């Protein structure tokens, strides 16, 4: 049993496809961000602390929009992900500007995470049910060997605006057997769904394929192994300008060689997110619909 649970929010993404810092865009009826809804759900599901990873250039706006707003309501801490946060032995290419990926962002934050925690993307809306089932797992079952994730069907997590990156899951009963980070996933005019592997090879997918939307229930005991994996990644990385240390790849290695089990939690929660500018109006409409149905108040108050 874990008496204290933490929410960890990945909010340092460049937002290159969207064209701006989408984590700070107001999509709710009163200018609420998607992260505001995540915090609202997290508080109601009993999370004790929230840790954000951001970029240094976001700090001023972030403190105004989140730290000050929620002071005294929930413990909010933050740290930075920068391209030069690397082992001393690694020589950084001076032309590198792209962050090192979600796995690196988590490693940059390890000093603020202790015990059981949930990880989410700052620009994704996961729905109350996802927070509820992950929080329950973190309290009752999460330890050094038992992690979890809410599983969504691929047909429910695509963007009408273009190709997206998705973690396609292979299950062994209720447990995750493998997770493949798949790029440019898109529904084509003939109804087929296609994507590309990390290596750029084409793949054909189905609408009922299970997907991780980068919400996981994890434990801080993983950081020692992750550090060694990151060292190995840097030694073998063949793209010093754009190569990324991705969390799904890390979790896949933990499953296969380190005795970790990641349980898939069935959920009917509504997911949506913002990848492109064109996704904005749809996100606003969905949030308005949830407010109109009474799922969320018109003005969020924690």
C-alpha cells in the first residue's frame, strides 16, 4: 500500500507541429488549459503532489498560470529538461536543439519523484475515469515490479488533422508484452490505418489495436535501470541531432529483461489531445460538451 501518490506531468515538449506552447493554451469555456482539467481530476482522485517538467523559457508563464493559482490547494513542484542535461562523459553536438525525448524528461525529474507516481502528457485530456483507476492501482498494487497503464483503442485516439505518434501495445492476457512507438499513424481515405516504426518502416494497424496514450502508473525504483539505459542509448545513438530516448522503449526493455509487469487497465474514459492547430476547435467543443453535461463545472475550482 502506498499512502502518498504523485502526478508527474510532461510539459516540456516543443509543440513544433502545433506551432506554439500548447500546454498553456486555454481550451476551456473560461480559458482553462488541458492541464487545468488534469489537475482538477487528480485532486479529486487523491493525488498528493504534482511535479511538472518544463523548459526554462516557460518558467515565468508557468509559475503565473499554475504555481500561483494552485498555491495552498495542492503541492506543485517543477524541474527543467534541457538539451545539455547529460552524463559528463558525453560530448553534445553544438547544433543539437531538439530535446532528448520523454524518457530523458523523466530522468531529469527523478530527484522530485519518490515511490508510486502517475505520468501523463501535459497536452492530453485523459478523463476522470483514467485518473481514478490509475490512482487506485498506485495505492493498492504499485511497487518495484508492478506498473500499470489505461488502455485505449486506436480508433478513439486518432487526429483528423494528420499523422500522430502512438504507443501500439501487444498484450499477454492483461499484461503488456511489448510497446512499439509508432509514428505518422493516420486513418487513410479507404479506412485503413497505417504508421511507421522508429526505423521508418511502414506498418498496417487495426482500429481495435490497444494503445498507450503515455499515461502510466510507475515507481521510482525504475530510475537506476533507466540511467544505465540512457548511457547505452547515448553510446549507440546514430542521430546526434534528433535521436530520442523514448519512454515506451524504456518500458519495453523493463518488461523483457527486468521482471517488470505492466498491467493494462480497461477504461471507457474519453481521451483527446492537441497535436495540430486544427485540433483546437474540436478540443474546445469536447470540453464544452463535458461542461454542458455537468461532468465539469463551467469554471474549474480546486
